[in-house]
């Protein structure tokens, strides 16, 4: 939260939706497609991060006007895939959207800090 009462607001880029010790996503970008889906991309260093290739991808799209969000967890997308496509509901068309990306260990024992994904 930012501001002073009664003018408080949420600083969405500062929000963490996941926290942990794994390496956070790097070089993250996003694009809204004509069908309203969103593709989030990140870089993965196959040499230095080889042991983390199978980390699960956790993605969140949040729509403040509707006070709703959609998660993508356990859908088979892993760190080494370097992208995920989020299928957004019809209500999300032309709505303010905040995106977050993180990774989780295959066994669920740890996660990375989430990163805010700027849609630019």
C-alpha cells in the first residue's frame, strides 16, 4: 500500500505473490495477443541453471477492476520452456491487467520470489 489515508492505493509492481530461495525469472516480458490471451516470456540459461530446468511455472494475471485473477499452476509449463500462454476470460478484454511470474521446485519444497511483468 502507498499513499496516506484516505488516499491509499496498491503499488502492484511492489507486490510479491511468491517468495523463496530459487532463482527468480530473468528478462521477463509479456504481450497481449489479438485473441486477448497473454504470452509471458523469460530467459533461461541452460548451462548455469541446468538443475532448475523442470521448475514449475507460476503465473498470475490480476484484474483490479473485477477484483479477480487467474493462476496458471501445474499446467506442465516449466522454466526451460521460456514462455507461457495465459488464456484470459472474456471479462478481461481491455481491462487493466497486472502480471506476476515465479517458479516452484518440482516437489513443491521451495519457490522463487515473484517478479512483476510489465506489459509495456
